[in-house]
C-alpha cells in the first residue's frame, strides 16, 4: 500500500490547486478501479475545504458487462441521468485505477462508438469539460507498473515525482511559449516519416500546469480546421478503447484525414469514422513535463513527455476552439527526442525546438534541466 502521506499530499494538490474547492462547492469524485486510499483522502480534503463530496465508484469488469449488452436506449437514459447530475456539480475529480488496461478490449466496436457518442460527449465533453473545474488522473496500480515495465516500488516513486512537481514554477515558465504561440501563424512539424504543416493563427494557446490533468505539463491550441496538410507517423503506442494501436500513420489534405493506417487499420479507421468531425484535428499540444521522458502506455503520462507533441483527431476544446466537434478526442503522440529519432518544430519559418530541446532563448526555461 502506498504511504498515506503521499496520498494525502496528492489529495491536497487535486482539491486545493487543481480544482480549487471552496466552501459550498459540490464535487463529483469519480473512481474507476482500484485507487487505494486516495478516494478517502479526497473526501476528507473536500470536507476540510467546506465542499460536498459525491462519490461514484465503478468496477471496470462490471462496466465491461454493461457495455457488452448496452442498447442505445439504455445509453441515452444513463447519459441523461449523469448529465443532469453533472449540471449540479462545481468540480469533478476523476481517478482511474486500471488493473488491466485492456479490460474493455472485447467490447464490440459499435458499442464503444455508441458509448462515446451517446454518453461520453453529452456527459463529459458538453458538461464536465465546459462547465466544471475538473481534473483527471491515473492511480499507480500494479497493472500500470507492468505496463510501464517497472517494479511496483519504482513505478510508485516515479509516479509521485511526475505528479507532484512544482506546478506553479511550470506555469510561470510556460508564459513565453503561450505568448509565442498566440502570435504564430504557420507551424511545421518534421520528423522521420513526418512532414506536416498547418496554421494556428487566431486560435489561442492554453497552458496546462496541474489544473486539468495530473500529471500535467503541456501547452495546447488547435490547428485552423482546414489548414492541415502533409503526413505524420506517431512513434508512441496508444491504447484507445482498450486496444493498443501502434505505427499509426495519417495523411491530411485540407484538414481532413484522407488515409489512415496502423497495426490494425480497420479498428483505427472505425474510430475516425465515429462522426464527421473525427477525421479533423481538434488539438495541437507541446509536452514539457521534465520527469516524463519515455512512453509507459498511458496517455495522461505519454502526452506530457518532454520533447513530444500530440496532434489529436476529434473534438477541440472550447478555450482553444477551431470549431471541430466530435465524440472522438484521440490523443496521439509523436516524440522528437533523439532516442525516438529526433525532429523539429518550426513557427513561422523559425526553428523553436530541435530533437526535443527548445533552442529559442526565451523558451529554454521549459527544457528539463530548468524545470526540475
């Protein structure tokens, strides 16, 4: 069992810094899987700050059984219930303790697609993301340790280093990148089997320093919807709908994915066919967490890899909107550090990052040696 003191510290970070619980706030604590004593610590912390904790606990094995037989009528009723409840909340803390990252892998693809469209979009995209102060995190289970290829103790130590860094320092260091992105028009991403161009003019950049994800460490915006052209090869595996996708390659023309391949191209294209918006990109983000240096198979960590980008087909965020709406939001990661083959980011024909290291003077504060 992880030392209670570290869980208490994490609960304080989540309730106090991330969602800023104050007196009278209604807080949905959404727990999926085995999350140790963190849920109890969160309840205590919410009460301590004068809030009202509402706890929802889900066993993922039971969720699998539900989704295997779910009708569209049932999904709509379920979504309406939870959307109505979400409307009453001020804050949302989602904790995911996956013992088996592939628990939902044999749920029919059509059921998962309907679940994302009928439940995920109205409850989370339209309500939680748009109208609450929210944060999502994973809990360091033995399953995550196995996924990362680490001993349980080593992974737990790594987890708390990654999650409990000085987010205020990171937030201040992100300001020059936000300013630069806000003044940038043309972006070019170059790496092995990747040459991609798009515009971010007028969209606006948002820094993520412990407010919505733990661990955190990214600055995101969105491409102008129809501006994306070229091709990209994502060199970090991605578990989506409990299937491990590898070697995902996308080709874009005027914003739209016109060709998609992967280790299972049929499953990948089924995701991109979720709806009209799923073949357009809703997010472009730059990862900067200095403690996340390699992929472990969990997107909340992998999208924060220092020296990475993620370029996300599907729904955009309201605070960096390019108008693209979809039930899909699939964060796919390209790492540009030397061990992953290197790469470059260009803003308006100026090189800003090479092989994962910022080379522009005002952005060097975001390099790992400066942030640790």
